[in-house]
C-alpha cells in the first residue's frame, strides 16, 4: 500500500512538472510576447532573417503565408520564442529592425494571400529596435498601448 501511495505521488509530481501549464515570467529571455487586446482575432508575422529564418522584408509581407499565425483570439497572448539572447536576435537580422505584422483573421480567411500582400491589407506593422523592445519589456500589444506611442509603426500611432 505504501509503495502505491509513493508511486502515485511521484507520478503526480511528474505530471505537474512536465504537463502543467507553463507561464512565462515577464522578463524571461528568448521570447517576444504578443497580446491581442482587440475584440477580434488577429493574424501575425514576425519578419526575421539571417540565422533565424529566410523571411525578411522591409515593409512588404512575405511572398508566402506559410509562417503567418492566423488566429490569435481576443485577449489572448502568443509567445514568439527564438534561440539565443535578445541581443543575438538583432545580430541575425539584415537591419537593426524587427518588423511585426498584424492582420485581421477575417481578412486572412476571406482573401487569397496574394491579395492581402499586394493590397497591403495589414492592420498594423511595428518596426521595432532592440531599444524599443527593451523599453516595452519585450511585450507588443495590438492595438498599440500608450507605452508603444513612440514606436515606429504603420499606420502611425493614433
């Protein structure tokens, strides 16, 4: 009986440790937090290049929608995890800017990707420097929070 209880305790600890929901501390390195504070679902794209990927553009979304997150619900959060340190993320970029695109999920489901891209059906594009992300504690919100008012974005902050 004692072995069974001990085994149940060990098994319970195992499941809690490995299967429990993992919450990210606000200052945890290796991720960018994107929070959808709007009333609608959004899609998103992190324009990376260099050692972190081959999909980087200055102001135009990528030619393929293979890497577009398509359904971040209202009041939900997505963590974009990348390898290495925060500073290393920027050494892998062709420029000193990380662009993050936000799309309407309805637009992504209603129109072909070529039309979304060519007609620039983007809700918001954030052009973030390392300084910007540090100032924002590596947290991006859509719609932009007042803390984001000085971040370069298109359309510009209201």
